[in-house]
């Protein structure tokens, strides 16, 4: 006896019935359920049998258990996915090595041309931010890049490059957010520019602190960068007043949907606010399930 599987919507069986009614036959793979409740795939073919008057009298079906073939296909797909991940890891590794080579060339140029040290250091910082993307992706290709990991990595790179302490505050109960693949490089460059700007304008002895919070919604991120300083009059995303080339880059890379950038002044402290929402980021599903339970 054949039992229908719950994997198929009733409309699926209705479409089979309609095709048999129109053409007299149907064939394909369906999932069935044994008496013990086990679900298994079968290759099913159904033909309508008609009498001399052309009226359908009954149906003939042929069922072949496709469990073994299905398992073999799943194994093949898993092996292909594993092989692809290895290749992608190698690609990311090579790209990262090449970018590090470019960084080395820029460092040598800065040493031989001291007057160009600041813009070259800024270029090194940008290249390192992109390099970090490939390091994070190459480490675990199956998973996308987390916003918190990217922030910590870029802050650590800038901290080393500019010899400035940067504090990153992430709550213990933080639920990781995944960055949309198309936004990883733009967001890395934006974070690099915002954090570098806070370091440069905050002074060598000034404190730079970065906080990540799920605000205003649980699936949103508000990233705040705090540093000493004063905001120039007319400064902001809608005006280039007071913008250096780095912040102009950050402003131009900022997505028009799901991202907002603003600055606030409180006494002698500048707060840079980067708010991220869908479709730029989304809560990591595995972490979300754990958090909900």
C-alpha cells in the first residue's frame, strides 16, 4: 500500500492529476511514506487506460524505489560541495597573499618617501580591510562573514597600523549578523574609513571606542564609534563640507537601502553612528535558533 508523503503540497498531486487528464501519462520522482512512517523517494509513472470509446477505465502505475539512487546523488552533491569549498578557500588564500604583497610594496614606498607616509598608510589600511574579507571567507567558506568579526578584525588592523588603542564593546549575549555577500567589501572599506578617521582626529592619546548593539530592532545593528574631537560646521553625508577623500569614499559606498550614517557631538566627543538593517545584514540562523531556545 502507498501512502502520500507530507513533503508534497496538495497542489502537487492536483498537477499530476491534471497532466494525466490532458496527456494520459505522468512520470517523475515523488516521495512516499511506508507503513512505519519512513519517507522514501520513488520513480513513479502513471498511464491512463482507455476503452474502445476513448473513456478512461483505470490507471496503471509503475513504482521503483529510488532510495539508493537518491542517496548516491546526495553523496555526489556533498562531495562536489566539499571540493568547491576547498577550491574557494585556495582562491581566497591566494587573493589575501597577493593583497599582503601589495601592502608590503606600499610600506617600502612609504619608507623611501616619508612625505607621502600618511596617504600611503591610508591606502595600506584600505588594502588590509579587503584582505581581511578574504581571510574571514577563506577560514570558513560555508558561512558568510559576520559583522561583529569584520568590525573586530578591521579595528585590530587599524590599531596595529596607527599604534592607537581601540576598544570594541560587544555584549555577551550578542546574536551574530551575517553581511550580504555583495556588501562585504563596501562595508569593510566603510568601517576602515570611519574607524581610521576617528583615530586620526581623536588624537594620539584620545580614546577610541566602538560599540555594537542590536538597535533599534533585534535584527538591526547600531555601530557607534566614539572619539575626542569636534564636528566641523555643515559636516554630514549630504554635504562634502569637512569631508576628506576617505569619508567621501565611505559616503559613496554606503548603500541607499538598509544603511544609515550620521554624526553627533556631545561636548568634546564625536559619535559616529552606522546603522545597518536588512537587506545589508540578517541574523545568523543557527545563532538565532540557539538564542530563541
